[in-house]
C-alpha cells in the first residue's frame, strides 16, 4: 500500500520512502530497465494521438516497459484549481491514485499551491507521488516549441516516473534527468535522458 507522504512535482524537494519503491527497484543493478513491471498511460480529456505515441516511446526506451494505453478519462470540474482556469495536480493524483503504475497525460495546464513562492496556482510540468505509482504530466507548458516537444515530453515523463521509483531531486549533476525543473522548460533542456551515477546508486540502494 502506498503511503502518500509528500507529493512531489517538478518544483519539489521533500520526499519520504516506503516499500513500494523498494519493491519496484528490486533486482536493479545499474539500469533503468525492469524497474517498472507493468504500467498504464491514461489520457485526461482529449489528448493528441501522436503525443501519446511519443510519450509511450519515451517510457519504452528508458524503462524498457511498453505501457498499456487506456481510454481517456474526462477532466471534470472537481479537478479544477481555485481560479477555474487550470487543473489542480494534487486533486488529479488524489482522485486517481492506485497501486498500479500509471501516468496520466493532459493537454490542459496543471498547477499546485506553492507557498514558498506565495503562489496559489504555480504552473507545473508534472506531478507525482514519491515514492508511489501515480503521476501526471501536462503538455501545456511544453508545446511552446514544437521542434523540441517530443524530447521534452519524454524527459518530463521519465522524470516523474523517477519520483515514483523513489528518486528525490538531484543536486549533484546538472545534466541529470532528476534535476528540479521548477516548472520551467529551460532546465529540462539542460538535462540528458539519463539518471546520473548518484541517482542510479540511490535506486540500487532500495534493494
Ligand atoms: Zn521533479
Ligand atoms: Zn542525479
């Protein structure tokens, strides 16, 4: 059973550990492959088919698992943030939380409350339980550059799944995929599609 300790986003810091990540990371030595036994990609509202294909390809390449694509789930008003113009990432995670690995994808903007920045609705790229099994990614802030869209989407998604596997934000290696993007795509562009040595070590430490 997952313990929802602290929810992690691309603007986060605090994490806790539990057994789900330990189990997920079992038998891992140095590779990202085989960390996730089975997973699902679920569109929230209308999501372009090509976007889903890019997302799935990124997960497949990085984690060595082909996600099952499920039918879209509607984005309902109960998931809206206070302003009514964006959706609240925490509400999405809470509503759809499950013990299976699942990544929700939406084209709508998602946000969280960010006290440190005095913001009621801080726009984010993605949000996930850390550790846990549920994550959500939004293409809203990624789509501004069509040329880089694919690789950005894949980095953000694989980053969020890294949180699910128990990885904290990385402050050791500037190019590590687990750096804190703080809701901006600039940082994502600096990253490579890989976990640094330190982050990989953390994954193996779960064994
Ligand atoms: Zn993050
Ligand atoms: Zn790292």
